[in-house]
C-alpha cells in the first residue's frame, strides 16, 4: 500500500469525509475542515500508523500532503 493511499484513510477518518480523495496538492487552503486541530489529529494518527515521531518543527511546517510526504520520507526509507 503506498503512502498516499495510507494517508487518505487517515484524512478521511480525521476529517470525517469518506469520499475525500487526496493528492500531493491537497492543502490547508483547499481541503475543507483541515485546520490546526485536524493537523494535530492527523499527525498523531500518522505517527501511530507508521510507528514514528515527527519533530516539533516538522509538525509546525505541515501545510499540505506534499509536506507530510516530504517529512515522512526520512522515517520510512
């Protein structure tokens, strides 16, 4: 299962939107319901899913799915 697909399940759950389709351009600006609280919930779910811990500065810079994938990459490669 690729990472974008795994993230899509997390986003759908956190944002309570079972029809949400993610792509790398999905961002705070264009995704309804994605706010600071949702970001924290997503980070916690992603950390749990991948058994990792993001650095505080990484979490603070998350504004898009592209950011998440970029920050996630070093932990999973």
